[in-house]
């Protein structure tokens, strides 16, 4: 399962990258946070004056934490994957899908047909990378000797 762990690490890294981006969007969108607070509390005063500032600071910290952990997972993905291309494409595809899901759930975002075509091509390429046969052991040694 060594190659499988590389894919898992890459997918988690992509998810963490998407979480970092959502945290950044929340940290920079004070109007969004204030609107959520007013909707939850029912009035514009009181906690809705200071709560967005606390949430912005927390979201800013989440951006740093998610990015740090994301890079750790991506480094592990590179270590356990058969190639850096596999780890990179897996992480990118996971990031795109996670970003789309989080954007829809948190912000009500939708994507155009061109975006869906692009992610479909990316996923097809990912499928090709993960199903490609690995070269026999003897061919790997010949390739390493040429370098």
C-alpha cells in the first residue's frame, strides 16, 4: 500500500489547501461574517460588533495552520508516490474538488460548464496516472544507471 499512501497524503493535502483558501476568504470577508452573526443573533449590536474581529483572527490562524500541515502532507505524498507528477495531480484534483464543495456549502458558489469540463479532464488524467503500469524492476535499474 506504499503507493496508496502517497495518494491519500496528496488528497488530504489538497483538502487542507482548500480549507486554507476558505479560511482566507472568511478572514478577509468581514461583511460575510457580520451578516452571519446578525442572522444568528437577530440584531446588529452586541456580539456582532466584536465577534467578526475574533473570527477573522481565528480564520487567519487557520490559514497559516492549514498551509503548514498541507505542505507536510504534500511532502509525504512526494515521498510515498511513484512519481512527483502523480502526487501533484492528485493534490491538485483534490484541491479543486474540495474547493468546489466548500465554496458551494459555505458561500453558495456555482461553477460554469467550462470549469466542469476542466475538472473532468484533470480527473481523467489522474485516472491515467494511477492506472499506468509500473515498469519492471530491471527497467528501473537501467533507467537509474543512465542518469
